[in-house]
C-alpha cells in the first residue's frame, strides 16, 4: 500500500512499544489507516491513537459487555444499519435506524455502533479512501425517541468520533429529516466545531444526496445502484459473529488508565483541549 510509508508504520509501532498505557494489538493495516487519516504526520497520528484508546477507556457504558451474541446486542443490531460504499476515491459511511422498539436503550444503540465501527476499521482494503462522506438517516427520529437520549453523553461520543477515528471528513449529510430537525440539531450544535457546522447539509429525502454524489454509489434504499443496506448489514454481522471473542474483550484497543502519566494529579492526554484537524474539501 504505497499511500503510507512502511517506515512510518514501524515508527508508530516502535512508539506504541514504549508507551506502557497503550495497547500493542493494532495490526499494520489499522496503523496505516490512522496514519493516512492524519496525512502521514507521525505526531498527529500518535495524538490520534492516544486519544482513541483513552476515550474508549473513559466510556465504559458503550465499550464493555459487547458480546454480539447477547440478547440485548442481537435486538439492537436488528434495529440499525451501518454500511459503507466506495464513491470513486471516497468512502460513504451510512447510519440509519430501521426499527424503534419499545425497550429502546440509548447506550445499547451506541454500543452496537461501536462494534460495527470496530469491524469497519479492520476491514481489509488495498487502497485507502481519500475522504469520507457521512450520511445520517433520521427517518425514524421522533420527539419521544429524543427524550430517551442522553444529549450530554451523545455530545461526548460525537467528539470522540470527530477527534479520534481514522477518517478524513469531507461531507456530512442528514437525510429524511423530520419537521423538528432544527430542534434536534440545536441540542448538539454547541459541541460541534465551526467547520463541521458549515459542512452539514440537511435533506427531507434521499434525493437531495444526488446533488452531491452520483447515485450509482448509493444503496438501493436511496435510489442508487449499490448493494442494499440490509444485505450489507447482514454480511457485516456474519463477520462480527465469527469474531465474537474479539468483541467480548473489554480491554480491546483501550488505554490502561492506571499507567497513564498524570500532571498535577490530572490524567494527561495528547489532545486535551483541542480538535484534531481533519481534511476538508
């Protein structure tokens, strides 16, 4: 994979070996994804990985008890779709709810997403996408659903995704927006950096996406020609079930907080107080 220099991968691996608080279980492809998302800057990559591992440790509500075969996880998997599609040199990432059950649990929903996201990070690919396009489907969002969401925790989780995941964010779209979407947006907007506020586009239906990307890259559910979200979701779940023990490890990709250096009694992180710089086109 010529996009990332082998020496840079080894440099990050050598750095990890010397950091007692950080895991040593990243494979080369995952390290390449982090490096590429940080434009192959070693320092930015170190910061990103440290923040990625530390924040996972600080969110036990969604990064523990992730057995994909448990009844709770099975029920949550059946209510969401998380899928990806290549669009030329870019990658489209889609999240949508397909069912809102009576026993909907906000943390279980995020927990299921973390499993799908970990699976995505480990997906094998020969060429890394230049940028990422995120689509959030709000079709089933209701005021009743919003009342079950911990907005402050969601802001925290959203910042984790923005600052710590190996992505180069290019576009963000919300589709099938309900009439009260501005109310929902205003709940999380204070936590968003200005560049993201300017980037988000809202659409009442999926046809609005066709102005920004060729519909041949979109799933059938959005009038496109690509594989349906439900079919791809089922394929991902098969992969997750095959790696069940992998996700049952509550220490997976987590920092050991007891070994992190502290300054004035406060745990330090490489990115405290700042947003990670992402690619914006």
